């Protein structure tokens, strides 16, 4: 990465933090990365996801998948928090 693009990246991050937009930006990145992180079968059965009060809500169209993800909630949370850290503290599959 060139020095010029690196300074732009740093300036953009500072802007997001100063304007309190960092968490919304990271939430959008999570939504865009969802299919890559969890795979096509899960992503195709996800109708929406959003964060409210540090809880990630994932709305699913499949009841069996919802149950399976609830049974493996800690694994899913650990997978997502590798990239998104403190963006959320809990996951709820709805």
C-alpha cells in the first residue's frame, strides 16, 4: 500500500471515529461479508441482519437452520468476532 493511500485510510478511520460512524460502518462491512464468513447455504437463508444494543440479530427463513445455529451460537460468535471484535457481544437468531 502506498504512503498516500495509507494516509487516506488513516484519515478516513479518524473521520469515522470522530463522527461516531465507526460502528455503523463496521456493521455494514459485516453485512456485506456475511456470505463469505458463513457460506452460501446460510447466507441464502438469511433475510436480514442488524445490530442493536451490542446484539447481532440474524433473521433467518429456515426454522431448522435457526435451531442449528442456536446450538452452535458460540462457534458462530467466535468466527465473526475474529474479524469484527467488539462490534457485538451476543447473537440472536430470529
